[in-house]
C-alpha cells in the first residue's frame, strides 16, 4: 500500500514556507504522493451544489493557488513525491497549453507527474473562464485527454475533433514518462467509470466522508463494473491503479449515514483494519487529509500517521 496526502491550496498554511515544510516532511515520512486540487476563480454567488459536503456548500473562502504553478513549486522542493493533480478540471484550460505545461513539469521533476482528471461541478466557474459549455464538459474532457496523449506520444502531432483541432506541429520536449504520465480518472459516476475504462491508467474516487461514503461494499460493486467496462474496451483491468481519496470536508460529521464509523477514523487498530479492507479490494494507494488552518496541527496529524507507513 502507498499513501498520499492533500496539500492545502488556500488559507494560512498555503504560504511558501508552509507548503515547503509540509511537502518536505511528507517526503521524509515516506508518503508516496501529494494531491494538488484545482480551482481558478470563485464567483461571489455559487448556486452549483458541491458534491462532497452534506449541505452541498463549497468549503472554500474564495482564495486559491493555481494548480500547475503549485505543482512546479512542489517539484522544486522535493525529489521523490509523486505530483498528482487531484483533480484537474480538464475543460478549464487550453488543451495544447496544458499538455505543454504538464510535460514541462514532468521533465523538470524527473518524471513525477500523475494527471488526475475530472469534469468539474461549478457551472459559474466555467462561465467565468469562458470554458466550453458546462453541459458538454464530459465529452470535452474525453477529447482533451486524447489531445494530451497525442501531443505526448507523437511528433509531429495533429488532431481533429469535435471541439478542437490543430495541424501538424511539434510539442517538445515530451514527458520523461513513457508513453506518458499516468492518467487517473476521478469520480464514481457511470460516465467516470467509462472514462477510466477507455482512457485512464487508474481510477481515483473520493469516499470515506458523510456526503460520499463509498464504503468497501459499494466500492466492490463499482470496481466490478469498472473492470467489466475495461475488458469491453479491450484493455487489461489489472493495468489500472486504484487510488482512493479520503478527505474530511464535513469536520463535524464523525459518522456515516446509518451511524457507521467514518473509515480511517478512530484508533490505530481501526485505521489498520480499514486499510486492510480496502487493500483486499485492490486499492493500492489511499490519500489522507491532514489539512488544518494551523501548520503545527497539520504536521502533527501527518507525523502521527508515520507508524502506519512504516508498517507498510
């Protein structure tokens, strides 16, 4: 089992000094990866429902660091951590520019980029960015992923799609990782599972919170569907990495609906049992949430998890 952690992108701990302290400590403790979220702007009025809190309210306060810039910063401050976009809202950015930026970070980090992808949920942010139409974001995401792969594996490369096209061009240097950085598909909708089966190197769902419990029993069923779809696409299900995220958005919600204990909460023995249960299903990486408004508290939470990593 490998372990990852969320990096703050806003608030008091998202300072240059705080971020450097967190990623260097995480690397020294043996974490495998760091998760970097994606938003660009926050309209003052947001009517869109956030899918990962019980109330549907977004927990942000209107400030956020740019994902790609933060990835480059972390790449310069670390040597081993995988740099994971978790997740990149793919339609927000020009696909050629995004492919170039990700390839550059992969080169400068010596091949440590993992591209977690999602379609987004905030209609108002799409509109503010003049992004492609919100209701077509799934199809746009699929096409942009294909553009990334084309630019990362062919030179010269050309593309002609429903939403974007370009004639033969060179986009070098290409990523260090071959054939390209791993692409992990976020979400657990039917569309997300189809996307992972056709285009992904991994599946990267959110669970273990009150709004989206995704316990082992439900995860088992979704994995069965994912593997069926992957085989139908002519691909090997065993080639997929399963990376499970366990964020804590509803801090006061210590139980899941029905009164069950939230996975990965409680004492060390309970956390170990939860990890083993997910490992038996084929999960190879679990992402934990140590974020706090206090750097000292964030570090304390992270360091308290050190024995779990050492136990494997």
